[in-house]
C-alpha cells in the first residue's frame, strides 16, 4: 500500500480540492482487482465490467459527501462492501426482470473457495448477511472482508481491530451460521 493513501483519504473527506484526483491512481489497481475477483464469480454473460464496477464503487465512496476512513484497510473494506451492493442491486434488477423476483434457496459450502456465484445465491447471501449483521455486526463485516474483499484472516483481524484468534473463531461461527440460513435451517 502507498503511504500517501491515509492522508489523501482524510483530504477527500475534508473536501480538499484535487484530493480525490490524487487518490484514485493510488487505489485504482486494487479496486480493479476486487472488481475482477467478484466478476469472475458471476455467470457468463454478465453485463457489468470491472471498469464500470470500479467507477460506480468509486463514486459511492468518494463522491459528494465522501465518508471518513480510518485508514487504507477500512477504505478497501468499504470498497468491497460497495462492490457487493452494486452486484446485489444488479442481481435484484435481473431477478425482477427475468424471474419475477422470486428467490430460490441454495447451499453455501466453503464460501471462501466458491468459484462462481449464481445471482439468486448472491441475493440469498446478501439477505443472510443482513440478518447476521443484525445479530452480530462484526461477524458480518468479517464475512464481507473475507468473501468480497478477499482478505486473509490476519488482514481481517487488523481491519476490524481484533486478534487473529478472535477472527478465526468469528469466521468459523459466521460460516456455520450462514450455511444453516442458506440451507433454510433457521434456528432463530
């Protein structure tokens, strides 16, 4: 990571003229990597392209009323969440148009190693993540960082300000919780 990123994030949040223009080249390749990673999971025929996804995420992160980020890790975590929301919105739109908006339940086994995500599955995962966030926001955030940002457990721990052991326990719990919800087993 570039040393200037945290300072530029503060400048962007403060509305400093030209700060966003100086920040974009420093973060662009990492944002494209995140976008490519998520698009690789999509079914063939996806109309979104990595460049468009990066630009939409960039506008959400650094457009009018840019948020404050404590550092690069928090910025890229927010970028991963933004990319996820864009893909979920696109999947919802396709679902409403093509399938009457109906969802089907699917299982999620080994979410870190899943090569391709079905649009319906992405919507189910988003709904389950929202429910997990209502129960335990940190665990939901950890899933976002691992699954959507592709961070390691150590990187997630640093971004969340927790120990690697706690991140490992949270990851084990969150995967089991999501697996149960996506299988349709709801013990809540």
